[in-house]
């Protein structure tokens, strides 16, 4: 009885109050605009949202007939993300799968991974600059490393957690090694691998931006933000950070959710919430 | 159950193997000494740095910043999380913003903080705070939300309310989730600490700064030592501090299966 009543009430409420989450955002932005407009907060440090948006448009249109300044920065970062994520995800899944199959390898690599995983990519940047120099090689290498760890960790956990009954049942029904791998191990571990991809991609993105702060030679969203911060161009800094949040939001919602829908959900490993 | 002794050896074995291989590669001149100094040099340098007190100074200032930022994040995070859990309207208002803010990489706050709060300690501590705050707030809110209503009603009927309800019922019942938040939080705070120290020009001491400064002399030895210390400290903070907290509370109370 009570639960029933509660459910109805909550449905009613969310139905009529969808605008509630927008309220703090709108109040925040309006307050910022207003205070900055009348100089109550320093507009050099907190430029009003409208001028941040204006700056983004300016950056986009500068150099436009040939190539837009802003787009070139964004594309440089995205290119690095794609290469680094691909390398990190593939190698991580492979190593993770091997760790899942071999107990020996797991015992050997697990301590190394637990100690190396909490090292932030940006801390490794000085070392990699010495090894590989400024620019793409360092940024992509650190991005791959960042993506590698969650993949290896999660894939290993996924393969290790497999229900042995399933393996035995499949074997009994005559499955060979290839079938076993593709039809039993893969779907079982896929949920874990996907969680790994989600975490790995987030780490990769974060690391690439951070390393771009100190190791990029000339292009990239991180480079743009850092360069602007050094010259106290607050509007470019805020605009760039807004952009990187927005881009990642799109990547996560678009890419990862689609991937999920076409794999583990279709195979019935997880249910849609 | 294995004895403590053999599990320590099992943990150290991979490191010793890697160190031996590494030493061999360098001694056979397969890579340059200045690109990858061997572990033997690493240990002697580590010893000098420790004896001269340099390392302790770096590590001490890092831990000092981490403590301030993280303690603030824990206190405010739990308080705000509890507030959001107890007021439906507030929760509907702020939960989406909060889940959005969690996904912002902590390092992205640093340029903003450098502009608004200067190039010194304040920026680093604020970054540490922001790193931990959102994760702790979110998990506290979710934890309290999911407390069994029956348990809550039982406590209310027995006349427990207000502060006592929070401390004696809500907090223990949602501790599993809160500890998840604390663990996530210390990870984010730790990363924010290292990144913040590296990027703040006026910070002179700190383990992140040590690695960053080594860049100016291309001192790979100091960088490697710094990285090792960053890795082990991050690992210890999680395993020793928070694992201990988990064992002493929720595992002891039987809310979590022992692993």
C-alpha cells in the first residue's frame, strides 16, 4: 500500500517538475552574468558567460576559410584520443585475457598493476618528455598507458569470474577451443570489458588533456587552455573547459551507450535500466 | 588462508624480477644510463635523498596538503550528501548537476584555480578538495537514499530522531556506499594533489613538484624515484587507510562479505 502510494506521488512530481535540475544552472549562470556585469566580481577573472560564449565563437571563426583555430585544437586532441584509446584498449584487453587464463601471470602482474595504476599520467610526463620529446609521442604513449590499466584489470576480473559450470556444459556439448572463447568467455567477460572501456576512455581523455598542459608542442585542447591560463585569458580557459566537458559528455553518452546496446544488452548479459 | 609472510613475498616478487631484468638491460648497455638509470643507482640516490631530508620535506608537504583538502572534502561531502538525501526537492535540483560535475576531470579545474586563486598552496588544496568532494557527496547521497525505509521507521517509532537518527541509524546503514565514495575520493584527491603541485608555479615542495623540477635537469633518477613514491603512497592510502576503515566497520558488522 505504502509503496504504491509513494510511487504514484514520485511519478507525479517528476512529471511536473522536470525543470528543477535546470534551476541551479540557470541561477548560477544568471548570477555570474549579473555580478560580473556590474563589476561585483572581477570580470578579468570571472568573465560573464556571454563573453565566454562569444570568445568560443571567435576562436571557431578565426582562420575559418581555410581551417578554424578552435576546430584544429579539438581535432588534434581527438586524434590523439583515438590512437591512444585504441592502443590502450586492445593491449589491455589482451593482457587482461591472458591474466584471466593463467593464474601464474595474474599473480605476477597484479601487484605491478596495483602500484602503477594510481600514478597519474601527468606525473609520468616529465619522464616521457626525456624519452620521447615534446608532442604526440609522449601524449599518445601516456594516453595508452592510462587506458591500458582499467582494461587489463577488468578483463582479468571478468575472465576469472566465469562460471565453470558453463564452460563444462559447453565442452560437454562438443564446443572446441575457438567456440568456447567466442561464445562462452567473450559474452561473459564482455560486461566487465565494457566497464573497463568506460573507465579506460575516461582515464585516457583526462590524461591526454593533462599531459597536453605540459607536453604539447602547439595544438590540442589542453594546450589551448594552458596557454590561455598563462596569459590570463580567463574567457578562453572557461570556454575550453566547458568544451572539454561537453565533448566528453557526447563521447560517453553516444559512443559507449551505443556499444553497450549492441553487445552485452543484445546478448542479455545486462538489462537496460 | 595464507600466512602474511608468504603473501608479502608474493607481492614483492614481481618487483624484484622487474628490477633484476632492468638492471641487466642497463648493465649490458642495451639502453643508455642517462635514459634509464638502473635500480642500484635508484636505491643509492633514494638513500641520499632520504638522509639529506629532502624526500621527507617533499612528502611531508604533500601529505599536509592532502590532509587539509581531503578532510574538508570528507566533512563537507558527507554533510551535503546527507542534506541532499533528506530533502527531495534539493535532490531533484542538484543530483543531475552533481553527476555531471563528477565526470569533469579534476585536472581541468586547475587552470581555473590558477587564474582565480593564484599560483600557490590555495590552488592545490582547493583542487584536492574538489577532487574528493563530488565523489563523496554523490555516494553519501545514494547510500542514505537507499537505507531500508523499514529500518528508518523502526528507529522513528522508538523515538530516535534528528542528529541521533543520522549518527546512529543513517550513517551506519549507508556506510558501505560512503566508504566507496571515500575510496574514490582519495584516488581523485591524490591525482589532483600531484597534478596541482606540478602545475602551480609558486609551490616549492611536494612530491609532484619534485618530479616536475627534475625535468629542468633531465634528472631521470629523481623522476623515477618520485613516480615510485607516488605509486606506493597512492596504493598505501587506499589499501591501508581505507581498507582498514572498511574492515573495522562494515565488514565487522557483517554488511559486506569478507573477501
